[in-house]
C-alpha cells in the first residue's frame, strides 16, 4: 500500500512507532555500499511492505541520484518523508547513519591511540592493499553503468586527465561535466509521469530551504566565532564537500585526500586509506569516512589531555555539516520529485556527471596504487602539468602480493568486502614479519 499522497502529507497507515524497527533494521544491515543499501531499502519498503510503489521508488531513486551526497541515505529519508512527513524523514535518514557513525567514532578513537603500534600497522598493511582493489572494483562497476556511448567515454577520459595531469579541482570537474551533459546529451523531451503531480508550493519550499539552511549555516558561523580554529576549518571544508559529493565517496575521496593531506596536513595518504578500509567494514553510507578525518584532524590539534573530547567534537561537526544538507535537499525537493525526475536536462546533467565520475575514480585508483605499491612518490611539475612519479626502488612487494590476492577474492571469486579485508589484514600481519 502507498501511505502518503503526492504532496507528502501522511495518510492512515503504520504509525511512526510501528515503522521504527524497520528503519533500525535497515540502518544496522546497511553494509556493502550504495548498490547493496538501495537493494535493501527496496526489499524492505517496496517488496515486503508496499510502503512505496515500484514507480515511486524509481522516481525517488532518480531524484536522489541528482543530488550531492549519499543517495541511499537520501532515499531512506525520502521514504520516511512520504510516510510521516519531516519527522519520518528525520527518523529514517538518521537511523540509516547512526549505527555506522557510532562505530566509526569508536574506531577513530582506537586508531588515534593505537595506530602507531606495530601490530596495528601490520594489519593496515593488508587493509591498504585491499582498499586499492576495492576502488578498482568500484571503478569497473560504475563504468559499466555510466559509459553508454562514445561521448561518455570521452568525458570520462577528459575528467581523468584533468585530475591526474593538470590537477584541476574536483568541484570544477563536476560542474563542467554537468554543463556538458546539459548541453550535449539532452534530447529536449520530458517524460510524462504515471499521474499528474500535485502542485508543490513555492512558498513552502522556500521556508524549508530557509529553516534547513539556517540549521546548516548558523552553527557553522558560530564555530568561526566561538570554537577552536580546527573545528571551524573542519566545518567549512566538509560543508563545501557536502555540495560536490556527486558520484559517492569514491569520487570525492581523491579531492578530500588532496585537501586534507596536502592542504591541511590533518593526516597522511596512508591514514586516508586506513579510514576508507574501516568505513568499508561498518554499516551506513561510505561517506562516513569524512567523520574519521574530522575526528583525527581535531584530535591532533587538541591541547594535552583533551584529544578525545576534541576528536569527538570534530566528528560531530563533520556529521552535522555532511548530513544536514542531505535533509535540506530531500525535504526541499521531495514535493517536486515527479516534475524534477521528468526533466530531460537534469537527467542529461546527471549522465554527464556519472561519466566524469568514472574518470574521477580512475584517478583515485592511480593515486592509491602509487601510494600503496611504492614507499616514495615524488611530484613533477612543468607548467600546468603536475604528475606523481614513484621511486621504482621503493616498490613494496608485500603490498603487491596482498593486492593480487584481494583481486582474486573480489574480482575473480566474487567474495565480499568484509571477508576480503579480514583475509588481507591477516596476510599483512604475516608478511610484516618478513
């Protein structure tokens, strides 16, 4: 059954208390990246309970893919909004994030305390090698879906070259790809929805934008006035990231690594790969890797004895500025979803971004590959050209061996990410003794 009309006002159906266990279940079981998470939401919300129709679910998914941010979390938020309004959206989206956020906070605290121990370093030797293959697997999966024609291949190649060779900022690559898609790939025809969409209120939408914009930006402004400088900088950086995270965490990770490592010095490239490995093993959206970065950034800037408190504050600020914009985008756009999902220009812009994301993730694969397989990577510049060149004598055969094993497990045998990470971590401990 469908329990809300087109404009989102709740109809008689299961109460918010009745649906709470389902959202808890989805949040606790949301492992495996966005594809698996979307499939889980579909199974629970469409197939098992009929809370959304198949067409409504697909329209919502198309809408969420147009937005920056984690599409699975936003899809859960939309489903909750359809059933119980803003309260339902907050519950569904919040519970999708909460379990993973708690686990990441605990793991980040342990990592900050124990990360320098030889055993932990040996474990993460295997994690880094596995993460390299996980990113390659994501590249192949996205490429199969996004590269549907010659222009898409050209766009992916251009994005790859822009990032790898010319160090063009990631937000500029996304904007250029969206503009290219809008101009070149649209066919000019709108699709007709199954039923005429109810008119959305512009005044109501503006009120929603004002309220959620204030919830997002007012605390950010207060950080610059009354909080330690590192918390203000974390809030500013991840607020920018929140509006350019098209294509998921893999696409934005290279940009985040560049800024957090080279620009801010919050952590190293190796630690960024450790963060991604930990985020892969926890429920919730993969973009929770940003929480790990925010924790370490604040923890390392803290006065003596306040590391944990500052780290948790950094994690909280990161979560706030990452996910409040997600609620803003969904609550403001949800009443217009039928009209938005039928716009050929928006679909074409998304197609352009999706093609460019293939090049972005390919750049990330090269970046990680260089830093996993070689201990020393130098930067070479000539005019606008900037290349990362490895020192051949610093090749790490142990990482190469573990990465080969991870490729066999993930790409050859189709094993899951948790099992691959576990086996690669064990291999790292064994080979670290050699």
